[in-house]
């Protein structure tokens, strides 16, 4: 027997908005500041978006390279 989880439209909308917030409020690899608002470390907007994912038991989509690690001389390992 398998369980299926159904999300209401509002939950999907909240997840989409939280994902957009996480995509904007990224902590830079170089300075440790939020790229959007400039706050040092994770900003309150990012923390609130992460809380939405936590409460809905979902994981955000990760996009490699958005923190621009090449600026601190990071390179890919084969």
C-alpha cells in the first residue's frame, strides 16, 4: 500500500514563491553576504522561505554555481 500526498493549490503557490525567494537571496561564496539585500549571512527572507519548505516537508531546487564559487578560486573536481 502506498501513500499519496496531495497539495492544495495554495501550498504549491507558497512553494513556488519560497523557491523564487531562495533563488534571489543567495549567500555569496566571496563575501558571505546575501546577494539581493546585502545582509551578512542568511537574511530573514531566506530563512522564512526555508521554513516554508521545512513545514511542507519538501526540498528546494538547488542550482549549482549560483553562489559564484569561481570568485574564491573554487574549481570542479572530476
